[in-house]
């Protein structure tokens, strides 16, 4: 069913299911979201200047990296009073690819106590009004917005970037109360993203989104770890790498045809029979079974993307990524091998998905855990390299972003200031020549 802006008349009659993943699509036309973009040059939240250039230098060659994605990341239902932007950069030098540090991410956060207090008042007023009018309690505000239809994602997976007017807004029972629109909090920026150096936009409007799902619990004051306070200025634009073409983003929830057969693989390897005796199996059989599991992981990746082939971005805060592989270093972070109940030692091993990416390294700034927020898909490469010639383009399968679960602020940043912190990036590269894919 779910191909973006499909013209097929069959789509209206075919059964489908809606997932918690919000999909992003590249658009050459203006959208309601004036902040989020694929490619182009970054625009920064603070009119005092961009972050230190060292945050976006390639850790392999020390060159400045190039913007892949900039995302409006406000999540008022999780972080009241926080304004957020997410950035992903990549080094254009092919020699650096497949090496740690060639892809980097920065999270910009601005925390305003006044904004948080205003959000609480707005929330309490609207929640109370909703309770009186619809008989819905404040904690179920998201349910009232979506008509309590289980086919639609839960408030847990609320996503910040705009659902543009060209998307299938009819899927929502109340489009005018769309909690994902960034219009009210968007910072006005120049439309000429591809020709200007990093922009210094005006101070953001302190008004909050007109709706949001639930009141977030403010975290305890953070105890920041020591960090390097040196700031590196950005070089002139002429000395920066040329940007990729710039696209705005449209968004809609993922829909999959029903029935959808492809499933996340679970690998169970029994090493003993019921009497505890070792089973005789050839190394070839074991290798084929494991290879089958690998193939299923990639096949599911391909099958899911094929349902909405133009998606460039998958977003689900505290969700799980769609893995390209389950055997590389990134895939293993989202998998765990744990003995099944009653098993002893290595007698039985079950490979299962870890909820919310428990293997992602903790935030080095505050020590809190990190959670999955989004991933880029191969269609982003097709969009960004639309004008490129040759066969030496980017060759990653997916880029996964994990962020601090507390959305902590950078050390020494005062209330109302903008802090920039590096976040975790996991890149699953395409297999090299000679591989199966």
C-alpha cells in the first residue's frame, strides 16, 4: 500500500497497518517545517554563533565534514522547555569511509525555565478542557488527538518534524491538532541553504507547539563531567567543503501491507539434545544456519524499505532501528546473546533484540543512557548524489543516531543558552566486493 504519494487507485482499498515509525521524504518544494532539511548548509539555533568546528571535523583526516541531515528535534512530551536540533555530518573523502569518526552527529539543546513553565500552564489548561469536553484524562491527551485508534502510534513515539500538507493527513482523526507540526516553534531561516555559510537565525519564538501529548518529568540537575573548553572557529565558506543539494522534509507514519510476512530474525542454536548429549553437526551446517540468519536480517531491511521506497529517514524516539546487518559492530549493539531458562553455560544460546538499544554507549557528558532516535536510509544517498557522476558515491547501508535519554545540556551553558554535544553514530556499511550484498 504504502508507497509515498502513490497514484495507484488500488492503495485506497488494500489493507494496511500503521507502525510507530515516522518516515521522512525529501521535497524540493517548501514544507511546513522550515528547520529540517536533507543536505544543504547547517543553520544554528543560537545567534551567538555555531558550535566549535572541532565537533564536525572528521576524526580520520581532520577535514570539515559535510551536512547530511538537520532535524527539528523538539520533544515537549519528553523534555518540557527544551528546544532541540539534530545534525549528522559525513566526511566526503572516500579514504575515510568505513572508519570510526568519518560520520559525526551534534545535538543542539536550549533549555528555558520560562518556556517550561509556560508549557506546563498550556498543558494543564488544555488537558483540563479536554477532560471536561471529552471525558479524557490529562495522561490520555494523545488518545483524544488520535481518536483512541490503536492503528496509530502511541504518544511514546511522538516525533518532532512536520507532517507537511502534502502528506496523508487524513490518517489522523484531527489533523488540525497535529502534535508533530513545528510551525509554532520553527525558527525563520533563509531558503537559500545551499549558497550561504552557516546561518545565525534570530532568537527562536518562545511560543510552544499548540498540542503535545503528555507532561514530561523534569530530570534532576545534571552533574557534568569535565570537558575541553577550547572553541575552534569555523573557516570561511570558501574553505569549507561544498554542500550537498538541499531538500526540505515531508513526513508521514509508516504503513505496511497486511499481511506483512518479513520478521526480525531470532536465532536459536541448541547445542545439546534433551538428554544433555552433544549433537553431532557439521561446521558447514552451522555456518549455513548462521548465514541464513544474516540473510534474513538484510532481507527484512530490504522488504520494509520496499514498502515505502522513497523514505530517506526513519524516526522513532526510544524505538528500535531497522538493522541492515546483525553481525557488524553496530548490529551487535542491538542484539544480545543470553542463555535460555534452564540452560547451563553454552548449552543453548538465543539471540534476541535488546529493547531500545541497551548496547549504545552511555552519554559521556552526564553518564545517562542513550536511546535510538532515528536512522537514514539508502534513498538519502540517491537524493544527495542526484547530480553526481561515477560509481564512487557513498556506500553506507544505514546511519543510526543514538541520543542522551535525558537530553542533557552542555557543561557551563546558562539557562536560555544553547549547548552543543556530540551524540553517538552507528554506521552500517554496505558489504565490500565479494560479499553477498
